[in-house]
């Protein structure tokens, strides 16, 4: 048991959890339920992939929840404009992505050029974008969207939910970037020791900025998927997502100090939390009690990971 | 006579390694007992056991003949054992007196309130006993490294210390500060404190030691009176064989100019002119604070340059940042190997290839096989031990870490190599290997610049020595004129030197 955990870490915890709910609930291991879980975790997991990069550099991005809202509101507003859908959709997606990446770029500039800590920069952006989403919509959801827009968040390709497919692609790409590219190597180096990275010839400002752009961009992708799923652009969408996302990354074994962790771990961390919520629902556990259990599991998972690495 | 401290047959076993294999160490009151050995010989393990930071697996410790069980650092402190580390651990926001009495503040009667006046009075009197006049209200973040060490010593004295351990105390100190520390150690000795002194600097050890214990591979080689011991003798005990030469024979040809520096200046540098040639090892000497590190950082693009110009291979050279300098063939081995040179949580391979990854990119991704092969070549050529590129670099000894940084620049095809204090904290045996490597690289036509505080090293390996003082070049000595005296005269050429490192 101990040796198993040392090898696979939080993956073992996930396997135990699957086994536990599989035994207790007959509905748990049905394909429908598993696809449903994947759909439920996809929105935050996609953001968590970007957050992993940020945390690996030793930073944090608190603005992602608000970016979900502003990108969803902006994209849906574009869709409501008088344009043929085939033209409006790409523009809507681009507009959403642009605001996410633009915000990430701004965060990168404040962090690298003005040397303000990421926590403060993204905390400010978090409230700025949340406020902007409410001001822009006057506090009302953006309704009456083209019906076909619902596909992004609720559609299926050969039975698999579209957001699940997006999630798998995002994780695959981020995994390859982290493990196989120069940029990925630089992310670990910058997170391990930023001054040593600079002296090794890494343009650290560039690496940091790109990481926030990716995080903002992926938050926007999730924002658009979520808007589609709710069939509306909601200014209060994605509230507190930043915390769920950070929890998934940390449970997945990535160190908040930077330099250590993997995106595969983040995927497992997202699944661990998602499966837990799903299983507790199937077992009719009251939602307030669920919060207590989720918190306890997060602490336990991180504690086990700490024991493993020491 | 019962010794002050007796450590008998101490054993410490780690998975796969026996760090201490029955080591016996004995300290008398009022003596300076030096502990020497290469990295990994077991010195720090022994000290950690004495300080309560580690537990031994077997063996006994007696103080004044009575057996003690040092389970925690606070037990060690309460029985009068103090350790002064190379980089003192003070709380930066607290003042000198608060740091000295941290954890045992004098209180007003039985109240929870600190008796500040008494604390400052007692702190002053302890400092006076050390012959130091540091105001007790100074915040410790405003102190120099040397002053912080003194505060650490005062802290130990405030706890009525009987055994005081110095772990490489002089590494961050200037010559003058070192003299002061030795005077202080002499005083403490006369007051009956038993002193354990650890250093890599053998000259230093022969100067202050009453007795010397040499460790090798977790065993005690010898414990002797220091009288009559010579450096070659010490080295032989440490490495277990005789080292015939301290420095390799210089048999290389200095060729054409590679780098010309004219009127270089910034906040710490003034009007520096210097030329570096292919096949040359150019030493850069001077006291700590003379601007040597600032000088090489400026050349490397790590610090801003405000005036002057440079020519690299005949073309104008003004690096925007280190990436720019590296692209043009420079490499810097930083003074602070662990803090600035390496990524301690990454592997040998990742550390080695970080500055040359472009070479292995195929279709956008790193060709892992090509990278491994190239890294293995360097690990092999430089004899990095152990020769496993996937090991985390923080498992290596100082000398092997230095080889990894050097290999990084060789992999990046750097031909102007700048070594800042290349052998600090490196074992005698590996030191020689590094000198040989530098010599070979110069022979291959690379241009090498070496900053060093070790005068013998500087004189032993350099073709020429540029001596810095107060941000300027005070003079350049050819090999034939490079003596300790000549270098020191230039190093103190300008009167304002005191201000430069205060």
C-alpha cells in the first residue's frame, strides 16, 4: 500500500475512491454517469491545466473565475448581434479568447515589468473583470442565443460530451508542452529558481507572461463552454472557480512554491474532486455535508503527497 | 583530566550509506579543535548530531564526563552547545539584543513582559566582552555578514555556552573580518570555551588549531596536536593519497584577443579597461567588495552597464541580458553555485542542457534521445560522479555540481568562460580536477576569466592577474610578477576601500 502510493501518489487515492463509490452505488460505474462526471469536471479542469503552468512558475492566477464570466458575457453578446451564425460564432469565440489572453498578458506585464506579486495583480484583475461583467450586462444575463450555440457546452460527438473532448485535447497539449518542449523546460526552471534561470539565458519575463496568457485563454475557453451550457452569458458565472481550480492543481501534487508538479497530476486531482462530488450526490449526501467532506479530502490528499515526497 | 566533550563510537546510518562509522571525537576546555575532511567525510553529520538536529544510531556523548542525550536542538542549547553557521540565522526584523536573547528573553519579574532595558544592558555587556561595539538597537537586517556572525556568537554566550562550533565561518568574510574573528576565537578559548572549528581553508586551520581531527568516509583518520602538521600531510590524510601537484603545469599559448573592454562603468564599476585572449586564463583578484563579481556580471549582461564599450571577436558587444551574452558565446559560472547556478530540484540532465535546448529541437519538441546522448558525453568527459544524468543535482557534491554548470556552458558552445570563485566549498581532490579542466579548455583556445579570493589559486593558475579595488582595476600583473604581496598591495591601492564593503 505504502509502496503503491509512493509510485502513483494521488492516482491511488482516485482508484480507491472509484472502488468505494462503485461498491456503494450501483449507478456509479454506468457509462452515462462516468461521462456525466467528465462533463462536470471539464469546465474547471480546463482552467486547472492553465493554472498548473502558472503555479509551476511559482505564481498564482486568481482572475480565472471572473474571466469565465467576462468571456461568457462577451461571447454571448457578440452572438446576439445581427450576423449570420457561421460568422458570429468564430467572432464570439475569438472575442472571448481575446479578453482572456489580453487579461493574462496584462497580468504578465504587471508581474514581470512592475514586479508586483502575482497574488495582488490577479486579485485586482479578479474584481475588475467581475465588476466589468456586471456593469456591461447591467446585472442581467445575456439571453436568447442561437439554438445551435448550445452544442459547445451540451453537444456530443459519438456520445462523448464536447467539453470532455476539449478537456482531453487541452490536457494532451499542455502535457506535451510541459514534458517535450523548450518552453516547458523553462517553466520548471523559472519556477525552481528565477534568477538562476535568467543567468542560464532564459528570458524569464517572456516565459512568465506567456504562462499568464495561456491561463487567461483557457479560462476564457471554459467561460464560453459554460455560457453555452447555461445557454446564457451570466455575470456571476465562475464565482469562486479559482479556488476549486487551485485545489485541483494542489491535490494533483504541484507545489505552490513552483518548480515541481505535472499536468497529469492536475487531471487526476480534478477527477478526484469531481468523482467525490458525483459519488456523494449519488449517495444523497446533503450538499453542506459534501463541502465538509471535500475539504477534508483535499487536506488528506495533500498530506499524503507531502509524506510521499519527504 | 576529563575532557569537556566526548563523542564515543558515533554511528549514523542512512539508506545505503554509513555517514559515520564509529567516530570518536574529544574536545578539551579552552582548545580549538579543527575538524577537517572532504565533503561527505561526515563532518556536518557529526556536528548535527552534537547540535541535536540529527540522532545517532549508536555511540555515546558525554559532557564533563556525564552522559547526555541530545534529542533536540533545544536540549543541545540548554547543556551549553552552540553552533555558528556560515550564514547566520537571525530574524531580520528584530534588533541585535532581541536576536541575542531570542527564546530566553529576560522578563519583568514573573510577568509576560520583556525587560527591555535589562536585555539591552546584558546584550551590550556580552558584546563588550567580545570587544565589539555594535549598537544593540540595530535591526539585524542592517548588519554585515561579519556582524551577524558576532551576534550569533553573542547569542551562544548569552546561553553560557561551553562548546562552540564554527561551521565554515570565514567563507563570507573579508580578510580583515577574518582576522577579527580569529582574535575573538582566541579570546573565547582563554575564557575556557571549547571550540570546534570546521573549514576547507587549510592555511587557516594550521593557524588557529590546537588539535586537528581528520575524517574520511565516515571514519576518523587521525587526531593530532596541530604543532608540526603541514598542508601536504593534511591533504594526504583527507584524500587518502598524496597529491603531487597543487596546480597543473601551464603549457598553453596565449593567442589573439577575444574580448576588449574599454571604459566600462556602472553603479559599482569605474572606467574598466581590460583585454582577454584566446588560450588565456586571466585572474581577477581583489578583496571582497572590490567589484569583481559586479564586473563579470556586467560583462555577462546580468547587470546594467552605464558607460564604455566592448568588442567581442572584433565586433561591438553590448549584451542586453544574459540570454544575449550566451548567444554570443559567453558563459558565467556564478559565485553562488546553489543559489544562482543550479536548479536544485531538477536533474543533472535538465541542468546541463538548459542553455542549449535549441540544439535538440526536432519538429518543435525536444528529441529526448539526442539530449540524453549529448548530456552523457559531457558527464563522461568531465567525470561527473555519480555518472547518472537522471539524478537530482542536489544529490551531488559541490565539485560535481560545479562540473555540471561548466558542462552547461560547454554544451552551449561558450568560448569565453567566466568563473566566479570556482572552487569555493570544493574538495581538494576535485579542485585539482577543475584546474586541469580549465587548463585544457584554455589549451583548446577558449578564453577564461577567473575571479578568486584564494590568492594561491589565483597565482597558481593565471597567466595574468587583474587586481580590482573600489570598482576599478588597480593594476595588471603578469605571471612573473604575481606574488601575494604584489596582489595585496594593488588590492588595497585606493584609500576608500573601507567604504566599498562596509
